[in-house]
């Protein structure tokens, strides 16, 4: 709900506010310089990097004051707020997950700050509140950050985050009684929980010194096992790496509980290593992949072999079978070969492989038998984004959620044996999706590379260059930009604004090569791709330089800063 009031339809109010002069508060400069291998880089605003200093807090307060003074003058701001509130006020559900004889799902009644977790017996059972994060604190600053169930579904462990912190606290609850157990864990960060027998694996850092919680370096993470009914001080250290302080460790246990898999990340690198431990023989931890030359994700095991999704010599991904007794590359067996589409994920249901592909920034789901023989595709409603297809390997029924720019998230129940989908729950948003159209075009960037561009607008809109348009992109960190529904976008579309989203290099839309083409010394490609998108929209009369707004956040904020300076006339 808070985000609603941060959304400003800036191009609708530009004509009203353009004549106003904003008097910004002065920002002091200091004489700070960094020496990077002989190159002197001035950094006069280094003092702003300390968020806890009184100077920084005062600067933020002054910036907020001038922002709200500006926004409060918008005559139709209340109308925008009311429309957004109306749009947001609809029930939103996640796809249900089967937990033994029960189903667990999240639900938001409409304007709740946080969604509530429900549990019910069978699909027709009476829903009961399982966890309500809105009651974790009086001010709503504590959120649910993770949930995991024991193999017998008797216990659930969950993580909370306070005030948006990366630090996690872990609690354990009896599923039937909903009563908390005495177990309590602190100082976990950048990881989850994986149950095994009467406890679970989790990662943590050493306890920071008082007052250093936000300053302590994220180094020397450790993997522990916590047994129910014991103190955290008694937890068993499973793995640490004193020689590589930046490494992170994530644990999973194969469905048959035969193997512990430890995923090893190296700082911010997109490549990883994998270790494993035979839990039945209680053998030592061994490396499966230790070269950190590609991405490796163990899907599960087939008897004594591992099914692994990797992009080694396959930028778009392939599925291989690896014998841990001889894990050398020459011994790998390819189950599903690389294709022109990127593999985003794989799950095993009814002894079939469900492979989610990314094709031109849209999802498709293909089904193979366990040996890799293609069987069929799952029919999806239209071009868009899909998630789900979870569950245990024996299940013959699963759920998935589908969404697109003008297609609100809809949950489908999928009958695996008959390859049949039916709507399980649909969102009742107060707008008519049939009034709008979505198209995907491919334009040329500066070097001739074809870049996907999604365009959404009202049907019948006259394309004469007079329409306002919002161009959005990200272009980095191997993250794909895919069709998705946003309530915040609807008031734009209702007011004849054209929404465009470009899938720039640096993302994962076309695999690792696409990612590499937009990073480091090739970062300019990302800026060129975005500029070319703006030029295409203007050339094809979707908008004009005077009516074009651009948007990006995080890495996308860097993008916007760069292109504004490189091509201000656009």
C-alpha cells in the first residue's frame, strides 16, 4: 500500500508544474579523493554514504520536505491516489503448495500491508490463518522472509526481517497447534532453511559487536545444522571456508533424503560450485563441481546420480546427468540439450521433467520424460510469464500462475496425466483488459543487434507522435525483463499513455552471451540499446521527445543517469 502513494504520473502533471522553480537545499562537498592504481577519482559526496550519521539524516529530511512540497501542489493528486486505491483493493492469491494433506497459500485482502499465509485441508477445506506477518509488529516493520516445512509436515520454520534488514531471525512452530517452540536462531543472512530429519540446515555469520550490525563485512559465512529442542550454541557446524571469506553456502536435501547438496557462491560472481554429502552413509563432504567456471544447479538425484542444470559450454542451459563417483566433464550424460531458448528452471512431477524456457522474453513450458525425450508443451493463455509447477515427484497435479502486462496474475490447476489446465483462481481487478493491446517488436541497436521491445496501449490509439510514453528498462545482472501485471501502470494506460519495456543486453533474455554483452567494458551496449528504443518509438510516431518519460531502478537507475547525459535531447 505504501508504494501506491510513491507513484507519480509525472508526464501527466508536467504541464502544470513545468513553470515552477524548485529551490533545492545545498549539498556540501568535501575534499575526498580515491587513488585507484594511480588514477585519482574525486568523491566529494562520500559523506552521504553513512546512512546513520546525523548529517545524512538531515540531508534526507530536507530532500523529502522539498519533494512533498512539490507533490502537494498537484491539483489532481488525490484523484490519482483514489484510483490507485480502488485498483489495489482486490484479493490476491499465490498458487497453493501441497504440504502433505494440506495446502498452503498466501492471500492479501486488497489493501493489507503484507499478505497472510493460510492453510487448509484439501482444496475444499476451510482456510485457517497460518501466519499473519501484519501481527509481527505494531508498526508493520517486520516481514516474513522465509518458510520451510519438515519432511513429515509436523513442524515449520520461518524467518523474519525487521525494518527491511538483511539479518534474519528464525522461529519454529508446531503445524497442528500453531504453537511456537523454544527454538530461536539469530544472525542468519543470505540464505534459507532446509529440513532434514528432526532439524534443519541454515547459514549464519558470527555475531557482530554491539552497534556494528550494519557495518560488519559480509565475510566468513558458515553452514550449520540445528536440531529441534536445542540451543543455537549447540548447533553443528557443517561447513566453513576460512580461505575464501566471500563465499556463501546454500543447502538443499534431495527429495529421498539421500544427499545433502551445498551450493557455493563466490561473492557477486554468477558462477558457482557444488558440494555434496551422502547422508545415508554419513560420508564426508565432497566436491561435485569445484572450478567455478559456470552455473550449476542440482535439480534432484536419480538413484546415485545427479540431474544438473548447467550453462557450461551451453550459454542457454542444458540438463546433464552426473555420476558423483566420476564427476569429470567427459563422463557427463546430456539429458536435454541446449536450444535457442533459455532454460529458466526445471522441476520433476509425475516422473516427468517440466522445463520452463524463455523465448524472446516470454515463457514456454515443455514436458520431457525422465530420459529427456520430448513429450509436449503446456498450453499457456497468451504471451507472458509463468511460475509454479512445484510439488513432490509423485504428484499428478500441480499449480502455476500466469501473468502479462494486461493479464492479472491467474492461478491454474494443471492435470499432468491429461495435459489440461483450468482456472483455479483469477484476480478481480477493476479494469477491462480487453480495452488494451500488447505487441512485441524487435528494433536495431547502434551495432545492428536486434532488441526486443514490448509496447502496451489502448486499442485504437492514434499513433501520431502526440501521445505521452513511458520507456522502462533494466539491462544488467543477468536479470530478464518479462511481461508482468502492475496496478500502478493502469492509470497511465487509462490516460492514453503508451508503456514500453525494452529487454536490453546485460539481462538474461538470451542466455549468458546476452548477459556478457552488456557488462564491464561492454556496458555502453546497454545505453545504446536504450537510446535506440527511444529513437524507434519517436520515429514510429508512438511519442515525441517532449512527451517521452524514462524510468529505471537500481541498476536501471544507473542506466537512466547515463542516457540522460548522453542524449539529453531525447
